[in-house]
C-alpha cells in the first residue's frame, strides 16, 4: 500500500494511494464510485488534465511535475466540470474534497508517494 506525504508541510495526504497508469484505468478514474473515503486517493500517471463529468462527489486534486512538486492545486471540484490543461504536470493526485485545505497544500510543495 502506498502513502502520499506532503514533505514540505510534514502532513500525510493519503494512507491508501491507488495508481491508475493503464489507459483504461486513467480513462475510468473515479467514475462509477460512490465516494472517495478519507485517507484514500487516486494517482493518475501520466496526466496533465482531468474532468469530473459523470462523477457523483466533489474532489480535490494536485497536479505534480516529474519530481512530484505541486504545480496546481484544485479544491472541491464539483461534478460535471472540465478543468484546464497544466503542461508542466506529469501526474495528478485526486483526494476527497477538503483534504488539501485541511493540510494547507500549496503550489511548490513537494509530495512523496511511497
């Protein structure tokens, strides 16, 4: 089981990181799920843009560069939205809504996923 830690803030973001790295897993993402429980997250790699079309719950997302430095923070993304493309991002971590505000995660923070 993988964890996501904000090394800059010394905060655990997730104790249960699931990876989506195949084409099908990346396309499906969180679609079909009823919720994302506290402590869970989805790491989509490679990825530089997401949408919430068809999702049943809001999420937080951090876009990470190739060194896992946060390049964009998106808080409480509601359903049925298309978000921008972040060309410097190589992956994204999706969390339950409120996770990022609760840990004060910001652009420039370094995230460890292990």
